[in-house]
């Protein structure tokens, strides 16, 4: 069952966020920005447990509200309504789309995918990231990332991996507040610290493995 969070309040009311393992929910989620002073920048994280059940767990001292109760963790089931700060969310099931005509589909796609903004999303990392190749064809090569977002992959014009067994898109590095994250762009073709991942808060010593390469991450 594919689930998503429907936003019930504020400027993003009616929009939906697909559930992804490791997704951070806070004032900024994907391209959505919440105007909610009671919501933390890094409020909670979604995770899929060993029983394939979705949970939301608050980060730090944050809480979520279920009715009149404040809790730090909740299991996500269809129909559940909860609040982060002053913003309400409802767990809904993603429905398969019925294609009617190419005109209707094109119109719907254009409405949901507006053109790119004039100003780029470039920013400077508050903590630059160093990528050190400690195994593979690029052994002892180093990339230092001072701005983002950045992507790495085989034959990539941004951060190039020379090993042809690596996917063209391996991972993306981005920033939320003063925290640096890595997002998996190639599924099970890469691991972090020996584990599969979707998004991960970067810590010095993390090791990204893809193909024959092992890349050690560090924050400067």
C-alpha cells in the first residue's frame, strides 16, 4: 500500500507528500515551505520498520499532537490525523491515476509541474563536505563541496565517478538549516555504512559505497 501525507492547513493545504523512508518533515519538505512558527526546521522523520509499517518519530525534543495528546512517535495508518506545530496532516492512500486523454493529462501535468524559478536554488554549505575516495579506481582523489545542491554519478558533469559500473546518478548532497544530508538516487546500487538508505544526515566518517568505490564523507 502506497501512502502519502495530505496537508490540512496553511498555504500548502490540499497538497500531498509521498512517504519515503528517512524523509525529514519540517518547515521545508521537498519543494514545500511551511509558514508555521510552531514547526521546527527538522521536526520529525518518517521510517519504514522491519514489519513494513510506516512510523513518524520526532527529532530532538519535538512532539506531534494526536487529538489532545502529545507524543514523540506514532504509527501511520490510513485515516490518521496528526499535527506538527499548527499544521495538520492526514495519512491517505495513494490512488492510481486513470488516464482519460493526452490533453487532460498534459494539462494536469503542467498544473502540477510549473516551470523552473528564475533564481537558481544554489546555496553555500555552512559545513563544507569532503568526499575522499578510499577504495576504487579514483583512490586518493578528493572532492570538496562548498556549495550545493550537488550530484555525483558516473560520467556526471557535476561530480564524476569514473567507474562505468556506477549509475549516472548515485547521490545528491543538500542542506536543511545547518545540517547536511545525502539522498540516494540509485536505490539498492549504493549503500551508506553498509546499509540501504533514502536520506541520511551526514556525519564525518560515513562511507558511501557504489560499484567498486568506497567514498568517505567528512564535514569541514
